[in-house]
């Protein structure tokens, strides 16, 4: 039967539980079992535990009390004068290691303990001749700690955990048994004694992949991995407030991507990344182009000639990116911090917003779209100024899917996703999406609304001029949503039209096309492309009577069976259409109109009903000639009167192609 300790008077219990950690550890081994059980189950005085292991001793610090465990008298000076008050415990043989571990285990076994710091390290005074013995002692002690934590039914609570160990599987096992609700700081380091290093034990890449997936890792605010370079992508650290790491190598492109990500992390303060290989600054010729890569400006700094600053949108802070030969740092600094090295009368750091308005306008005018949108986020005043300028929009392509939307702004692709959608496997898609930026909405966020808010920003500026706007969707419901949202954006514009040269639309219903087309500027709109198997019969009169159609030069209607009159096509430069039927007399009328058109170049017409063409009849009625031997026999020619030009006419069943040559 399990031992049940009798009741202990409250006065004795309170006396024990309010004493310091060192006193409790002392009486725990001297009093009866019932007192030990009370201490193990109730006493929680531990806030800090530091363990340093040497070749013949273990040094343990509980809060402010120091203890030395060894198998022999250790000379006082070995630890320095500040440790003269330490408690010394001498155990014959190897028992001092077990004794030291048992003392630490008292704190680790108590579920009520919440440590501020828990540190495991090699003692820095170990001599070169004793390193092997020190390594054996460390292996013994660390393994006991790992087994204790792994076999406990709870996760131990500690805020700051530091371990001097390169056995990554063991480090991972210990980390996984620390409470993710409390841990905020995590440090890993190699033994740093001159040129002596342990080196990584275990498959570093595989272990680190497992480590970054743990809930403990994602809860961290501070991470330090030093003395041992480990290959781990930098994006695994961007959620931290601070991090300091050593990696095998890093590229300028990785620094730029890291900076862009950290701009969106309001809690970030600083990071330092050390590498074994020097940066290849020769890749950036001249070096001042680094400012363009970072979207920042050169800033003189103490003892460092390569510092660039990038403004954090909507804040008074900037990211200061400092490059050195084998490391770089990114720090969050105040925007108007004094520049000590400047010889100017005004020593405050000037931001972009401080420039004269006319200078900003010139810079915006000569910037690319991505740079203009970045500048727009610098400050409210700069945003108001940029919104009145003509921005460098060239094309907008909307590709709607059932659970996400792709939008292409010039050459920049953005994917808007719901927070529950899995990541898009862009590698399996078209190569144009290789460099897509993914915007995932938080719970409760509207990814559709966010996408169309960015579209509205582009469309509402009356000075913007677009080469192409394309609306595309293979999903009917998603397509309907897109056209409805676009109509809601365009309606408030009133009589103001969108200036776009080429409009492409994949429609499900005729009204979808007609909800957008009237909002496009006639005359400026040169090309109309419509695709999808949709019946436009009820809307064809509205379409061909619109000013957009009458002033267009190019029309393409793919897989759309439309009863469109021939005379509504002859004003075009190029057209490719499907019509209900076409007879030889229609071809004659078409020929007579095309030969007097000053802009006609080519056309193709497909009919989806009626009889096939009789080539002999077509040749006779249209007055066509057979071509020379080097041209296809199905190609017929018509010489335009009073001109050197000819019409090349290709006829095949229900298809006619005409080109002016």
C-alpha cells in the first residue's frame, strides 16, 4: 500500500514553504519522508537554475544560492573571488554527478514551478587536458535531464531556456517537453574554447525542420543559435522579436526577402545573422544599388559604411540594415534619429516624406508601379500625393477561382486566399505564377473584398492608363462574383470612363459583359476580346450599338455563336468572330466594304449553321483568281481596283479567312 504521510501542522508547513530554495534542499534530505513529500508537491521557490559542468565538478546556482558538487577539494581560486560564499558538497567517486542532478530534479519534477531561466552549460574553466572527461560528464547529466523531462506526464514551465549542446536530437527532445505557453527565449550554442568545437551531432537539416514545426518554436520571442552554423531558412525566424543565428551562407537576395518580411512584423526589434562565407559585394555594381534593392537610402553609421534604412509603413520607425563582411544586422530604429557622422547643419535623418512636393512628383513619375505602391505606404501625406499622380499601371489580369483569386498588376502576381485554404502549389501551375505573393486573410477576413480593394485603388484614379484589363475565370460562380464586384466599383464613377486599350473578358452571361463595357472610354479602347460559349443573342443589339464597339479597331469573339450582321464588322482593322451563318452574297458584301476600308488588315469568320461553301461558286461570284503555284490552291486572290494591294481569301467549308496584302 502506498505510504500516506500524516497531516503536518500548518505552522510548520508555512515555515518550510516560505524559506529559500537552498534551505529547503538542505532539510529535504535530513527530515522524514512526510516532510519531503510536502516539499516535492507544494514547494515552488525556484525561479532560476544555472548548471555548469566541469571535468571533476558540477556547479549549480539555485536562484541566488550557489552549490559546488565534486569528488575532491577544489581550489578556491579556480572559480574566482565572487564565489567564495558557495556551498560545497564533496562526494567520493562519481556520486557527485548524481547528487547534483538530484538537486536539479527537485525543481524539474514539480509541476507548479515556473522558472524564469534554465541554463545548461559546460564550465568555461575546463582545461584542454580534461575536455574528454568534461564531455563524459556533460553527456551523463544532459541525458538524465532529457529522460526526466520525457518521462514526466507534464511539460515543464520555463521562460528562458539555454543549452550549450550540439546534439540536436537531444535538444529537440528537451525543447518538446517544455511548455509552449511559457517559453519565450531559446538559446543553442557550441562549446566556444578557442578553436575547439564539438560540431553538430545528428542530421541538422532534418532536425531543424522538425524543431521549427513544434508549438514551442512558434511561441518564441527570442532565438539565439551561435558558434555552430546551421542551414535553416531565415523565414523560420521572422515571427521572433529578436534573433541571432549563425548560418553557413546567405545571399543578398535572402537579405532583401527577410527585410521585406520584417517590415510587416510590428513586434520585430532586431536580428543578427553571422555566416562563414563573405558576402559577394561584387554582384552589386556599383554598391549604391543596394539601396534600390532594399527600397531604402544610404545612412552613415558609426564604424560601418554599409547601413541602409527602410521606413516601416504607418510608423515612426525604420529598419536599419547593416552589412559587414561575414554578418548583417537589422535593427528597428526611430525614423528621425540623429546622424552623428553628418556634417550638415540639420543632423536629423531625413525621410522621403521630407522632400519637396515637386521633387516627390518627379520621383513618382519615373518609378515603377511596385515602387510607387511602396512609397504610398510611407505616410498619409505621401499617400494622398501619390493618389493624385498617374501611376505606372500597364495591365491588370484577374483570374478568379472558387477559393482564391489571382491578380496580376503588371509583372507582379498576388494571390488572395482564405485563412483556411492550404498553400497553393505554385510549382505545379503556369510558370507565370512562380513569383506570386500570397496574401492570406486572418480568421474573419474577407479575401475577396481585399482583392477588389486593391483593384479599386488602380481603377479609381482618373489619370491611370491601362494597356490591358483581362477578366478570366473557369468557374461560373466565381466569374459571376467578379463581374458583380467590378460593377459595384465602376458604378460610383458616373460618367467617368476607364482608359484601357485592350479589354479581354471570359463571360458566362451576356449582361456580365455589358455591365463593364459601357464604363470603358470609347476611342481609347482599341481591342475587345470575348470568350466562352455564351449566347449573346439578346444583348447583341446593345453591344454593336455601343460607342465602344463602333470605335474599336480589333474584335475577337472565341467560341461565341453570335447572330452579328456583317455590316457591323467592316469598320474594324482585324476581327475574328463566329456568326450564325454566312452566304456567298454576304462574302460579296464583305469584300466590297473591305476593299474601301483604310485600316483593314485581316479577318476570320466561322459559321456554325448553314451549308458549306462551294469554292467554285465563291470564286465565280467574287471574281477571284487562282494563286501562283507556290501558294495553297485553296487560297484565292482579288485585286483591289486602282491599287497595288490584293485580298487573299481562304475558303474552307464553314470558315473564311481574308487578309489584305
